[in-house]
C-alpha cells in the first residue's frame, strides 16, 4: 500500500480477499512496525550525537560550518508536505489550507544529517499561519519533544531556509548556531557579494534535505493526495518510510574526505574575496557603454573563448544544478536565434544580454573575463549574480555554450518541445488566400 499507493479496494481485488481482511492486516502490520521497527532506526533516541558526527556528517559540511576538531553536530531541518483531501470539518479545512501552495496539506518536520540520514520526523503539523516552519520548530524545542534539547550541544549547527528566520533567537538561546540563506536588503535588487557567497555555502549543504523529501515521496502513498481517513496514520507512515530509508538505502552523498576538504577550503577562501569584475563594471560604466551586439549563433562568435570540459565547468559552478539549467537555457537559445547577444567590451572581456527564465520581458546583463585556457572572473545583474563562490545560472549557461556545447560534433537529439502538443489561443489566425474574395 505504501509503495504503490493502492487503495484497500484494489488490494482486496488483487489478493481476492475482503476489504475488512485487508484493513485488519494493514492495522496489525502498522502496529508491529511502530513498536518493533521504527524506534530502532528513527528518532533522536535511536542515534547519538557522537554517531551523527562520526558516521553521518559529510566532510564538506564539517569544513564549511564545523571546527578543526570535527566535534560539531550539523543537522539540516525542513518541513515536507503531505497533500490531503478537502475536509467537511470546516475548522480543520481552514487550518490545513496553505496560502503558499493553495492546497490542503499537513507538514511533518524533517531532521536530516548532511549525508541524507534521517535523524527524526516530528509531526505532522497543521499548515495555517500559526504553523509556519519557524513556529513549528519553536514549538518542538519549547516542548522538548524527543528530548531534543538534551541531544544538541553548544555550538552545534542547524542549516535551514529563510522560513525559519523567527527561530534564530530561540536557537541561539540554546547555544545552537543557525546557517540560513541571506535576505535582500530593503530597496536592493541584488545580494551583496558577501551575502551571495555565504548563501552559496548554505545551499551547498542544504540541498540534501530536499533530496530526502524526494526520496520518501517515491513511496506513492505519500506522494498522492492522502485520503482523510488515513490522516491519523500519516505521521506513522512517514516515520516508517524514513526508517526503511535509513536501514536499507545508501547515503545520498557521503562525500570523499580528501575531495570534500579541498572543495570546502576552496569555497571558504573564495567567499572572502571581492568581485573585482563587478567593481570594474561600476567604475568604468560598462553597463552604459554602447557597442555592437552580435548574436551567438555558432563557432565564429567569440573565437578566442577557451574550450573547457563539463568537469571544468562544474569546478567553476561548484555544483551540477547550474550546469543542468545551462542546458535548458541553451535549448531556448537554439529555438530562438536572438536569445544570446554578446558585445566585446575589451580584450577578452565580453558582455552578454539574455532573457530571464522566469519573466520573458526581463533581461539580464552579464560580463565574463577569460584568457586562452580558463575563465577568470564573472558578474551578472541578477539577484545572485555578483557572488564569487560558484556562478548564477545565466553565467553558467554562457560559459557552457561558448566553451563546450558549440564545439561538440555530436550534439544529440534535442528534447521534445512540449508546447508543440498544446494549443496557444494567442497565436494569430492563419488566413488562407483561397478564403479571400477575388479582386474585380
């Protein structure tokens, strides 16, 4: 039932037994699992803080947020969603309606290590304004659920997203450090270089909880809209699936100690640097200089741009996500000949103008300096475009296209364009000449 998401009616048909027998079998199995299996592989009681540090902490996270003694426990916290049916109980209907997702849902709170091991799942909770992520976490600590306050030690670290901003003060009272992406300052359109860099350090570690949420949603019952009759058991099922993942699934990313140490040291070093190209763009007014824009349409554009491998590009972006987005940007470029536009603004300095992936009417300007063999500096006008630790997706897409993709002799088959299979009412009507009246 959990794996396939099948209803009791379908299971009864498959096994040729009554629905009552199916219901009793599931109830007995659920009680046995809750008593004998789940407590062994889930909950703050089942794993010690020292075991998390020694066996379930990625060296990269320890390098970025720990100390030289490697005695810091680092957990990533986030809420996941279980969608439920609308309810005829109006108070419950209001309390579970998410103004963010515009759907009814309940939220288990996930506590995950940096390798993807699930320490605990607490909840589920309601989803109204009184049950946002921060208030849920505050409630967990204030009520000391699963003796969570005794589990953490002073100077331990929790990695969270911006939704937990109202929990920072409470966590600091318990001596727990919080690592969270930065906010845009008032009236600012772009993060500062320092904020952009520190945000990238956080996201480099925080992604694992999103992958864990995706892993447990591979169990179809938790990925579908949960029938209201199963709401009393939603928490048990989520914990059972999490315990199975801990017992039988490998870590999402344990990391290599040597590689992680080198990468973490590199990221920390880069996070303290200034964006010299951004300062150059500002000082020399490169953003307002006029020049000749040239479409990037083949190998004859920016001929001196260095050739790189995809591994070289990943070393620049410090991850694979921006490279994946680069491929999508390039697909749109190939479909629209006027997508990328480049201007040479100095020796081995280019300026590129490209559309936003979110708003077609919005364009971003970016600058890249390079030499014969490598990319030197970069800057983009998007929200996170001035960071040195990695690049934004706009910069990565230009680098990927100019340094790698256009030099490939076999580019593979382009992905199907899903819009070709859906009608667009905004397309102008095609007028056949035969329909027009003949001239007299």
